[in-house]
């Protein structure tokens, strides 16, 4: 039995299952998550081996870091964006 890696995810803000999709762009080396319910977005750089689950995991980690720093993400336009370097 072959295991399949998820490509649609639960939103960290509105908590809807299967609401977040990921677009991977090899042309500009970015991955972008978008919630179809609350329109939360996250964008980051990727590499040729990156998968949607990698972008989602990075969003989870960054959101956790910001919450530990006391930043209220819901009040800041429901968006977390990482600057593309």
C-alpha cells in the first residue's frame, strides 16, 4: 500500500478541514497556501524537492513562533506572510 502525502490542509485560523490549498511555483521558487474559507495566506521560498506538506509545516512553525512572541495573528488581518528572500 502506497502512502499519499496530503495536499489539502486544515486552516490554522478558521479551523475548517480541507480548506487550505497550496500552489507551488517552480518558476519563481515559491509556495503559497490559501484558505478558501477565510482567505488566510502564507507564502515562502521553496526548493526543487519541496512538497505542499513542507510549506504547510513551515506555516505551522512560523505561526507557533509568532504566538509565542505574543503576536495576535487573528487581529492582524488573519494573515501570516514570510518575506521572500
